[in-house]
C-alpha cells in the first residue's frame, strides 16, 4: 500500500482489538544473514505479563544494530510464531514505510511501562 491508496474497507472495532499490540524495549539485536531480505533478529522485553519475545525485522535501511538496543517498539504479541529460516519469529514489530520504502519503527512519545497495551 502507498500513502495515495484509499482507506481499506471498514471493519468492526472488535476485530482490531483482537490484536494484542504492546510496547516493549529491544534488549538485544543481531544480524540475520540467513534471511532472504536484509533483516535483524531482535529480542524484545514486553514486561512481566508477556515476557521476552523474538522478532525478525526488515529494518536495516534506517537502523544499525547499535541503534536498536534500548529502543522502544510496538509489536503484535498474539500472532502465531513464524519460522523464518533458522529463526522463530514470535512478534510482529510495527512500522511504517517512508518515501524511500524503508521501514520506520513505531513507538510511544512518552514513557510507559513495557507491556503497556495499545488502547
């Protein structure tokens, strides 16, 4: 989808709120050379209720590994895991694409605890 595309069809808000979107902190990031498209492996702390989860993220265009440790991110924590090569991705990290097609991570403007749910 592009910014010029019209809005998607309306859905019932109950459907949206089935997605459990939480705030977390990246605690570790590593290269993922086995991925088909350039990506990093992330370990993210989503607080005591969810715990630490792993994600494969195609964010190499705008972020270095050094940029990621400590970064706050939003992720969907209740999608089924996906096997991506030798890595089991447990969370979908959320982002938007910029005008160059690079992914920019979504986060919260102010401090909130790890595990805070999007409402």
